């Protein structure tokens, strides 16, 4: 979840490193730091404040060099403190090495080293003293221990001792024209050229290099890359192999990646989350662009043959993506008539399950780098389920490369930690998958297909109309800001939307919130309902509406305060204890995509009213690349 930037060139690259960190800060913001090789010595600046403060600190300390690495941290091992902040140094062995010897190795790391305790004991026995509680410092000392004049060789040797997931960038005091990067399980890309053709860069995400270079090499798992002015090369170690082998340049081509610099500007909005909520009409329109008919080729050239071999669907995802999968289960079973299971990816791989080779394994991820989901996908494949498809927002991600088929949503860059536009575009992609499987299985008439396509094309306009309800949501938020708990209710297709609404409120306002199927109220949650626990109800005009109204009366009878997102024709009236926001239309099967928007706005404005850090909520980060 951390962010890495590295650079080597002929100019002062410190501003490039810091700007890259700003673009990656959404990945983790417990601490940040930058290290350079300056006048033959390792120098660094670290902070537990935000990158803007680090920038000022580094400038005041005169940090300047043509070579350096930088990092923004989401804490796993060790508290968010300066001594745990990256970059980490190794001064070599000796009880007083850190004070008596100059730094030799500087290193940054994203991931988790599972055997760090074993390696720590081994290195302590060799005289290395640890100054942090991190697993990362183990790598720095290990590289130092293995160093024999060739940093590339030392990193390759170290990588064979590491168990877990990592992306690292490292340099050595004795090799001032060289940065080494390595990747296993965590994302890492290389940038080529910049101010001149000689510059080389490393980053967790190409977005970090926006405005610097658009020439990107996507590193694969097992790659170790050597960056020097004007040149680079890559070696790769396959799973189970004992040696690295040189990778031909054609196997890791330099790709032109559209810079995202414009996408990360806030413009007129207070926060990225607000910007991304209001980008949803455009994001949905972009995601559906070019869809003229329901056809397997939407998901790849081989989709027809893959879909012909499946009898059921298994969806693997985490967090918000899990709720989009949970919504899709209702669509897939009701419209496509195909049995569907939805599994939390972090749980699936650690339990015994019954594999079926005729299963379509669908992974859902905004980043395409979610560690638990990738691991679950690999587990499913190891069980013989080779028909795989991903719904993903990043076309160059590991998830897309791992799956046979894909539908790349076009939400654009999502900076806010609390996902919004990624969720609604995932639902759009999953609805297309539903219609495709329905058509292939003989459950979609030409008339139904035409109507569904019409409804999909209407979504951007419908979203705009829902966003116009924002002033009413702001009024709700003022009441919610004074509460400590909230309950969300939905039924059927909209129960996962209730779950998503509760998650949003938890993530950014820190109000305890949970969601229940409304019919389960009397099986426990009703005990919690008081005037101090607002109850949010997702109330579309569907077959469960009358049942839902009964559930609402159960809440009202016990003094609960109801906040209802209702379709216009539900005949739910505002009265004492019942607050109603009327949706402009009834949206049928696509209703979840619209009904989630007021809940996003509610979470956002409640968080604003409480004064929390909306885009960077405590203890969380974007792109969960650790298990």
C-alpha cells in the first residue's frame, strides 16, 4: 500500500521524487521520506507529516542530487514514527555502526516480508543493529551483508532469501550511477527518458511520473531491474528457479502511457472524493462507450469460447469491489439464470472449497493490484478453474495480465481512498457481463436487449439528476455528524448498496455503521434502534417495497429516526421521524447504480461536517497491495 519513487539522471531529481510522492500519497500517508546520494554520502529527510511538509523540510536541509529514492508509507510493521519511516539505511555491522560509520545502503519497500523475524535474527548474529521495528530494515541489512562490489548481484541474491510480497528500490554509496529495483507481488514500473533520454525512474504507479515521462515499462513478478544513466536492463527469476536470466527488451517493451497529470488536479472541488462522485456520469459514459450490442467480444476475442465452457460464476473481490460483486449476483441469477457465488478474496484462499472447472472466475478490483484478490485468483486457478475474467479500472495491471478475459472500466484515476466512481463503473461492467451471459444462455430477447441498452445509455443523464439532490443530502449530513452510530437497511438487490453506504460512512466519517437486510431487523438489530441511531433505508419501487415499508414502521414504532432514499412513485411520505429524498425516476434493474449515489454524498458531507480528512482517512490507504 506504500508508494515508491526512484530517479537517476543529470539534474537535481529531488523535486521529481517529491512530486511523485504527492501523486502517490493516496497509497499511504503514515510517514514519508526521501534519500539521495549527495557529495558521496547518503542523506535523507523523513517525516510523519504529509508530503507537502516533507518537501519544505527537504528544501531547508538542502537535499539535492542526481540520484535518489522516496517513499510514502502505510504502516504494517512498526508504528507510524520517524524511525520507522523509509528510506532505511544500512551502515554495516557493528554496535555503533549507525553513528560511527557512513551509510552504505539506502532502500525503500512496499509489501510484507513474511520471514523477516528469521532474517533479523540471522543478521543480528552477524552484528547488524536494527533501529526500527519494520520488516524493511531487514532487506537493507541483507543487501549490505550480501554486497561484494555489485549491487545488482546483491539485490538478486537478497531476493532469493525473501518470502512474501515486495517492490523495492535501492542504491549504494559506492555505486553513484546506479539504482536497482525488484518486484515480487507488489506493483513497480520503470520510466524511461524525461528531461533528457538518459533519465530513468521507478515508481509504484505510472501516475507518479505524470508530467515527467510517458514512456513506461511494466515490470513483471520476479524482475530485477538495473537503472543507470541512459540505459537499463532486466533479469527475471521464474517461480522455483535458482537463477535469474536476462530479459530481452522486446519482452518488457516501453509503452506510451497517457499522462494523468490533469486527472489528479482538484479543480473546483474541495476533495478528490467529491470530484470523483461528480465524475460518475462521465465515467459511466466512458465505460459504456462503443457498446452498440451485447456480444461476448466486449470481454475479449476469446470470450465466446470461454463462456461456452462455463456453468456457474465465482466472484472474488474485497471491500467495495466485493459489494459490487454481491449486487451482480442478483443480476446474474435473476437475468442470466446462472448460479453465482461471491467470495471475500482474503477468505477464499484459506478455506477448503469445492472447485468446478466449468466455473467462470470473475475478479473485481479498482487498481488491479489488490494482493488478496490476486492471491485468490491464483488459488482458484491452482484448483483447476482456468476460465478467468476481471473487471478492472487499470488496463496495465497485474489482474488484467493474469486473466484470460477482461472488461476495463474507464473511471479514470481514482485518488480518494473511499471508492466511488470505480464502484459504479464496476456495476456497469458487471451488468454487461450479465446481459452477455443471459443472451448466450437464451434468456435475453432482442426486445429486452434493446431496452437494457437504452437504459444503460440513459445512466449518465440519470446520474446527473441524482447528483442534483446534493443540497437535500447536506441537510441529512448535518444531523448525522452529531451521531456515533448508524444503521443501513436494504432488501434484495439493494442490500449490498446498504452495505456499501455503511462502509462509506465508516471509512471517512468514523461513525460506526452497519447494514442489514431489512427483513432481519427483528432478528437482533432492532435492539439497537433509538432516536440516537439514524436508520438509512434504500427504498426503490420493486417487489419488496411493501415488505420494506413494514420494516420502516418497526423502526418508527421504537423511536427510530428514518432517512429514506425512495423512488418517486413509492408513496413514502415525509413526516415526523421520517425524512425522505425522492429519486427522480425508477430505474429497474439498474437501480443500485443510482441509489448508491445519495449514500456516497451522505458519507462525504457527514465527514466534511465532522472535519475529518476525507481523501486520506486514518489507518487506510488506496490500492491494498498487502495481504
